[in-house]
C-alpha cells in the first residue's frame, strides 16, 4: 500500500524562507545540502507555494547576479531550478562561447543527455563558490527533459552557453558542483580573472597554468 507524501517539512521550510521577503540567502560550498541528490518534485509544495518559491528563486538569481539558481543553493533539497540569461556580452564573446539570450525558465525534475561527442571548455563560476572560477569541459549540445513550473513537459535541445547553464544547474540537483568537473589547475580568483583571463576563450590560461582544455 502506497503511503501519502509527507509534504509538511519541506512546505514549512519554504514558508520560513519566504517569510522575510526579498532575495534568499545562498548556501555556500561545504553545506551538505549541496552534496545530496535533491528529491524529485512530486507535489511537496502546493501550486501557490511553488509559484512563490520560484519567484523568490528568480529574485535571488537576479540580485546575486547569476544566470541560474537551483533549489539546493537556498537550502531546499528539491529538483527545481531557474535559469535566465540576458547575455550582455561583447560580440566576440557571444560568438566564441555561443552565448545568446535565454528567457526565464523553470526546470522541474530536469535531466540532460549529451548529443554527439562535441565538447567545449570555458571558465565557469558558481554563486555557491563565490570569488572563484575554473575551466570546465562540457558537452557542447544536450537534450534537456523535465517539466516546467506547472507540470508541462519540457523536451528541448540546448547548444553553446545555454547548454552549459542547464548542465550546471541540473548538476546541482545531483549533488555535483562545477569544481567536480573542472580542470583544477585552472582555478582562478576573481582578481586573476579580471587582470589576466578576460579573453573570450581559455587557451591563454591553459598555456600559462598548465592544464588541458578537453
């Protein structure tokens, strides 16, 4: 006999998070919530509370600022993430990284699979690892499946920088940080990034720091 889902603890946790209004506190690396696979969303939050939580994630992402935010990054172990990228970058960066504007999306229970064998390596950062970036080689094109914030099916192909964003956020829901996939010799402070590694691609960093790109 199936048991009903116990919705109370997560719902109470989310209500408490939302009580103060404004951006939510972002959890930093070292907190176990970032290392546990998040639970599938199966109605633990009623629609009205889910909508409020999604809006809070959006506000927090904008305030950080970032282009994606996963529920575990605010301490909630559910497979929910939001992404949005206005892509305010120079044309040479846009061309090199395939970074094009992305509308706001809610990803519920997402998973991705690579398409083809192509890979791309670029510096990434993370709101839960502030002040640092490192080069991560990822599949250049992925198929993302899941649902939106109202239970409608998502099945979409992403390429370039948008593919990187959805992989990064989905990884969070699996308890994986970008550093787990990074070339650690590339790890650079924000100061180093500003002073040395502003190029559209990381070839110069790879040569100077001694790491492989792919």
